[in-house]
């Protein structure tokens, strides 16, 4: 009986301590959330998902995604880039189309944007009257400014439809942040080949 009477208060004290620790843990989580900080772990305890994915480096061409245009013969497919220079210096933006047998026109081929200014570049592909339904044109559209941006464009010719125009946002911004993952990157040439040719006109790959 004496042993049982001693175990009861010890058990009550242990439960009280556990409740106190749990309340402290909840208060700490609420404090971090109130500060607007992501709470991935607290005292070694996982409280949410942790993403360790390393994004592409800022100095490689930036993808603008893919666009598919559906048009009919005797119509025009176009992509209109809405470009913003979100840097603090003036910058010359150039645009180029690669593919589609050189039938794509780009206007203007270049434009100069001041700090925070915005401009437009349009790439167009005219479909001739005798184009056969089922014909497909594929091209890469490049926009080069502070960074290199590219869009994969596919134009499909059918028996129905009309003119097609897509608008794509391009925010050409310098990357001024040193990211935690930057030191993971290194240049490794393709097997049996020399180093890749530089992407920038100056011959140097930069970080923005």
C-alpha cells in the first residue's frame, strides 16, 4: 500500500511536467508563426514539410513556359511579350526567333527600357492560304536583357479557327541576392566535348 501511495504523486508530477512542456512547445510555435517565420522544426521536432529542392541557377536561360497557338490557313499566330526592366539602369532588350524555317517576324528586334519602364515585342507567324491542316511549326523565342529568357512556341494549323495572339509577361530583373544554394553549382562540360560557349555577349556568365 505504501508503494502505491508513493507512485501516485510521482505519476501526477510527471503528467504535470509533460503538460507544461507541451504548452511551452505550442506557445513557441505560435510565437514563430506570429512573427511570420516558417516553422519547419522546433527543438528537433518536425512540424511541417521541408523542401530541399535546389532551383536552377540565375545565370542559365530562364524558361517562360510553352505556348500552343491554333490557327487556320490565311491567318496569323502571334506572341506579344510584355517586358519590364525592373533594374535601376537603362537596358537594351533584344528578341529573336529560332525555328519555323525563318518565317517568324519579330518587331521590334530591340528596344531600350529605362529603369522600371515597360515595353512590348511581338513575334508573328503568317499562315499561307495553301497551308495544309495538321501542319505544325515549332520555334524558340528568345528575349535577352539582364537575363536570357526563352519561350517554346508551337503553332498548329487546322481547318477551323482564326488569328491567335498570346501575351507573355517578362520581368527582366537582376538577381542581387546571394542564395544558400549558389555554391552547389559548377560547370561540367558534356562528355567528349569542351566547355559550353558562354551565354552572354561579353563572354562571361554572370549572376545577374
